[in-house]
C-alpha cells in the first residue's frame, strides 16, 4: 500500500495565482518561455526556466542558471508573491478542458515507495534530463515540477474529495489563456487529512506515473545525494494523484524528415505488405486501435494493420510498437526514436493541422497519426514490469507550475 503525506506548500497569494501559474517547464523551450513570460514578472517561468533572465549566450544547464532560479524564487517570497503554508495540508486540484473535468489530490508521495516500485513507471529516463532537475532541486531546495500520477479509483476516496469540493470554496479558481480552468481547494481539517492518508495506506496498493518520470527520478536521486543532510521533507516528492476513471490520454503523433531513400511509390507499395492502405479525402484521426493516419505529399491515407503484424502481449499490442516494427525500423531505418534526429513528436493537443503544417512547409516529409494509448494499457505495461516505447502518451490538460511548490528544507 502507498504512503502519502500532507505538506506546507509554497504558494501564491490569491491575487497573483493566475499570473504565477505557468505551463510545465518541459513543454516549452527557452525561446517559447521567454515570449510567454514577457511582461509578466510574476510568471513562475522565471524560476523553472530562469535562463530567460540571463543572456542567450549562457548555457541553459550552467550553474548560473540554477543560481538565478534560486534568486528569483527568493525574490518571489520577499515580494509577497509566494508564501509558505502555516500547517501541513492536502490540496485538491481540478482542471476543466472543453467541458471535461478531472480532479486530483496534491500531496507528497514517498521516495521509498518510488524506489520499491509501489509507484510504478512505464518509461525510461534520460540522464541529462534527470541531471537538469537534480541541479534545479538541489540549488533551489524546492520541487517546482509536479509529477502526474494515476491510481485505480477508490469510491471512498472519491467521496471524501467530492464532499470537500462541494462544501468548500476553492482558494484559486481561474481560466488560463488557453481556456483551461484551474481550481484548487486547501484541505486543512486534521480529521479529513488523517482519513485521506489512511485510505491511501489501506485501499491503494500502488500508483502509476502518468507524466513526470524525470521529476520523480530526480527527487529520488536528490534525496540519495543529500545523505545525512536530507530532511524528512526530502523523503517525499510533489505529486498530484488522479483516479483512473477521470484520466484522458491524447494521441502522440510522429513527423519524419525523409523516406529512408525510398521513392513515394515504393514506400506506399511496401506499406501494403503489412497494412491495408486506403486514400481518404480529409485528415484522418484513427478511430480504433491498430489504425493509423499517414500524410504524404498533401494526401491522407488510412492504414489498418494486418493480423500477423503484431502480438497480443502488453508491449506488442501497442500501436507505437506496431509502428516501430513495421514502418519506422524496416522501411525508414529509424531504430531508436529517442535519439534519431529524423523523427519528431507532436502532442495530440496540437491537432492534425499541425502535422499537415510540418509536412507542407517542407520541414518534414511525412506524418503519422496514432490512436491514443488507453489508461488500462498503461497499467498493464507498468504491472508487467515493462516500459513503453518513447513518446507513447500525451496527458492533457497539464498541471500548472507555481501554484503549489514542495520545499525540501
């Protein structure tokens, strides 16, 4: 069973909440972050992407960048933009996008649970991305990035959370520029806090990282590096836990620079060995598993996998695996999607028009749209001890940075 903990969040004074809240650090590059934070000195991007306040010649992974993040975080506190909660609390975070809502519990999740695989993973992490967050956490002494975690829903937990949000007003409630509504309630009643802790301890055997593998891994490695200097706060890391019945996974699509030396005619002919290939008159969003959209030379095609092109095991049945084994590797020579510079990834939130734009601009040669992975597929893979192929899941809406920060000192 899992261990969670309330914590004293560093959070905005209510009048600053909307200005502070920023998109996650890892969905923006430095240039995009600089534009987004322009004219907003209260944007949390000044902390999570602090290179925006330094000359462009500065390496974004240099010590100077992390020191600037610490300086900016301290300045936010001294300017009363942020303050530290006076007691340990849980927080309830509700997001609404296009009329669909999902509500999660913000808490500290146990590093011990992470290391003992009670918090299950489905992705490999990259050392350079881990190191970036390790340096950021160690320098600022703060976990600023929230780890998005799923668990198999429990009726008693749903009831506690629903009762609280029905009876209380949210502390923060605003609609961001992307039209996503963010609402946060503070759970500060000791009896309710104790009940939530106990329910997770007795009713939830494990949880699953949905988004934020690098943030979780970094938190664990920071604790290990602190050794005797580690405080109890470093034994937990910032997470928001969502019941599985509320989660929505979007498609995660691919764009590719070339046909690996094949002509368009030869490429399409080879596809027919593994797929039924049909021209369609409009952008094709796959309607079910094992179907794909292909955009090439201003033409969309519907691809449907033939029965002998995949296996039924948790990894083999994934469409990203079918794509890798039947198109990317044998036809295009893309063996490792993590490192091959000929392939790029486009989250479903951007729509199929973004795939068309990337190809029509000449930036890419072809695009492939995929059917979204299901939450049950994610659970099955994590439970089996396997990991998904890279860039398999895109969760939306995303939690905002800055609304709740976990201090480790």
